[in-house]
């Protein structure tokens, strides 16, 4: 099957002039995706540090670098800002960009909590700009295929979604993932993927149950969540900073199942449709596409929405981001993780 039937070629999306706030680890991947796989370009980068700004600009061939995020958002050429600061900074940095009239693509997790999410969306609505959580998985071809299969009834009614995201991360105690001041923890960094995957397929749950284990720094190191839906449907999610888990996703229905096998369900992999009849789990169809980088799909979606004058993406709606954050807020409440100043 060709991917073009499922998702538009990112290269065909309108060209957007991007600015980047916070050139840390993941911002490199975004800059490469925009340059290599879209018609757009990164025209400016802003860092808190002059050397970091300059080095990032040089590495990616970006024409202008700024010290200070306020100067980046003041660049008249910049149409949209990709925000890649720690979760604790997303609200402040999104508001800065929105106030300057820029569209925003904000890294996951969208903010620390639901209150901050509402503040961001209210500001975007008031300014009339586009805002989207950078949950890149939503825009990938294998997820589009999986959604199509479910919508066409290929596996019947969904009974269970099982998805996990654990990484074996040997991190120093002051790393952002362990730091409550930077809104660290497994849920916001890793668990957000299986939570968002589940919400994408099933919507907002009616029940959330969570069991957690905390790090010595007081953020969540391991959390298991069960999300309850109406009727037969229950989802199970596991996330941890302490071990590499299969990072797989399985959706089982009354007539079969869909499995994203081979690891990293959020990034690609082989999507296998199994149709079961009793104990028979024979594979009836497989879908595989090689995705290089992958961030270009979300950049292209933002570009199409901006060109169409939309404020939110139909694939990553504001309500969907709200539902994801509500689950994570409730799970954090149950396992006892509160960030300073919340
Ligand atoms: N989509 C994905 O696959 C993916 C993967 C990893 C991370 N992420 C998300 O991307 C965001 C950034 O993650 P990352 O791994 O790139 O983090 P990182 O390497 O630590 O970079 C974050 C950058 O934020 C800036 N920053 C602003 N205020 C800061 C503060 N108080 N403390 C530390 N840094 C601060 C820093 O840049 P300057 O000082 O130079 O301005 C820093 O380099 C998070 O939301 C994370 O969840 C997404």
C-alpha cells in the first residue's frame, strides 16, 4: 500500500518560515525534518545562550540566531514557532510567541497541567493563531492506516488497547527528566505517547486508575494506568524511566486485532492486522512503511492548517490535547507527583 493514499506527502505542504525556541536535543530533529523533508525552512533560532544559539544555527544552516526567546519571536520573517523547552517552560514560551502573533507548535507534553493548557489555547484563540501539540505520532502513515482499519470495522468493536513506553535511562539526578522544577517524570515525557495513542482511538476515558513508583527526586519513575470507557472497553498503559519495555501497541476488538510490532509504536514499525476467529490469530494483512525522521508529517500538518486559516488541527484537536492532559493530571494526582508552583 502506498502512503500517499493515507497521508499527503509532507513536501507538498505550503512552505512555512519557522523559528525555534530552545535549541536542545529534540530541536535538532525538528530542524533536520523541516530542511530535508518539507518545502519550509527554519529562518531563526533563539536560545538563552549566545554560543548555543550560534552553534545550532551553524549546524543547521539557519540564517539568524538570537540570545533570548523574546528576540526570536520579534523576528518579522518568522511565521510559526516550534517550542522545544522543558515542559515547565511551554506555557510561558507559547504565550510569548502567541502574543507576538506567531503560530505555535509546542512539544509534548503540551504543558505541565490542564490549567496551563487552557491558558495557551485561550491566548491562541484570542490572537487568532494556530496552536498544536507536537505529538508527531498522530501524523504518521502507520497510524493513519491503523485508524482507517478501525473505522472500516476490520477488528469489530475495540475491547482493549494495550500500549507501553519505557526507556532505560541512566540519568544524572539533575537531568530534566528527573527534575520536578522542569516537570520531569515518566508520564509527561514517555507516557504521553501511549495516553495520546489511546485518546486518539477512543477519546476521553470516563475512568482513570493509576499505580506509581517515584524517583528519589520525587517525580514518577514508573506508572501503570488503566483507562475505563463505556461498554466493554478498557485500555492499559505502562510507562517508566527505569527499563526499556517493548514500546508496542495492540488494539484488540471483537473481530480481530491490530498490532504495532517491532518496537517504538509511536515512531513507525510494522502494523499487523490480525483477524481472529475463536483462537485463530492468523495475520491477514500487514502494513509497513519506512519513515525517516518523522517530524516532517507534523510540520506539514501545521503548514496546511496555517495556510487554511485553521486554529487547530483536525488530527490533533485542542479537545484531544485537553483529554490527554486530563488523564495525565489525574494519574499524577493518584501517584502523588506535584510540581513546584502548581
Ligand atoms: N517528540 C519527541 O520525540 C521528543 C523527544 C525528546 C523530547 N521531546 C520534548 O521536547 C522538549 C525538550 O526536550 P529535550 O530532550 O530536547 O530537552 P533538552 O535537550 O534539555 O533541551 C531543552 C532546551 O530548553 C531550553 N531551556 C529553557 N529553559 C530551560 C530550563 N529552565 N532548564 C533547562 N533548559 C531550558 C534550553 O535551551 P537554551 O538554554 O539554549 O535556550 C535547553 O537546551 C520536551 O517537551 C520533551 O518532552 C520530544
